C-alpha cells in the first residue's frame, strides 16, 4: 500500500509541475491508472489512495476486474485494441471506449448498444506516430471516421486518444501530441464541443501535458514495471 500511495503522490506532483510549467490548471489534467496485469487487490490499494479512474487494455482482464469491483466507485475506460467480437463484453462495463479506430468497430458498438438500449462515450484513436506497431486511424482518414461515428446515435464522441512515438527524442514524441491536439481543436471548432485529449503515459506525460493532454494513462510509474511475459 505504501509504495503505491507514494508512487501516486509522485505522479500527481509530476502532473502539477508539468501543468504549471505549461501555464495550465493542474485540475484540468486527470490521472487514469492503466490496470493491465494488475490484480484486484492492487486496484483496491489504488482505490484506498483515492484513485477512481481506471483504464484497461484487455477485455479478458476487464471482465473479471469490473465484476469483482462492483462495490467500488470506479469509472472504467477501455483503452486497448478492441476486436468486434469482444464489444459485447465491454459495453455495460466500461463507460468509455477510447480506442475507436475503424468503421467496423463503431458499427458493432452501435449494434450492441441498440440491442441493449444504451449509449456509450467513445474517443477516436489516432495513430499519430505512423508506427506499424500501433493501432489507430491514420490522421488523413480521421475525418471520414469521425463523420461515420457521428451517424452512430448510441455513440458520443468525447475526445481523442493517441500513443506517442516510441522514442526518447522529445521533439519526435511531442509532434504526435501536437497532431492530436490539432485534430481535437479542429473538431471542437467545427462542432462547438470541448473534447478530451487522452495522451501521455509514464514516460512522456509531461510532454503530453505541455501539449494539452487532459487525461494521462499511467501504469508503470504507479504500479512498477510489468512482467515482460504478462
């Protein structure tokens, strides 16, 4: 418990310093704990430290964690690549899917929501780095996807998500965040909305905050290095 609480305090201090350095209000940046490979017991420790926004990458982990923590006050987001045949397991458990990256996925989320007479918040995931290892719609195809998702009446676009380039070069990584912010800004200007920017993880959250991130997704800095085989 002590280690996680101390880690979280350090992360919140990082967020505060990064926001203030960028001339932003630290309260405008939320910490999302990335729960991949973490046990229910570990998540209860985070809850005891007053963390309530969790993001899960894997459907096979989301289901048992959500079902085991129904007594807890948690907002769950799904932040990993989502196969269409797993959508039914996510709708009803996650309040937001951050990884909408293709028309077929949006259509399946719409179908499941219609069947259950419910709605869900979504974010458009954009592959701003161009790296083949990453998921997300290409920046030059994002508006076509946005237009389609906006026809899906059960889906509410609440923001945009990206993963920075796998690089230690600040300029290279920040270009990814700038690209997403420009997409978000154009979307908000078009539709009169105020959308979230989910970008920045343990290694690059300060750069993401400098470029306008409103949600940083942190796992390693909170819970320690994951098992490489997990």
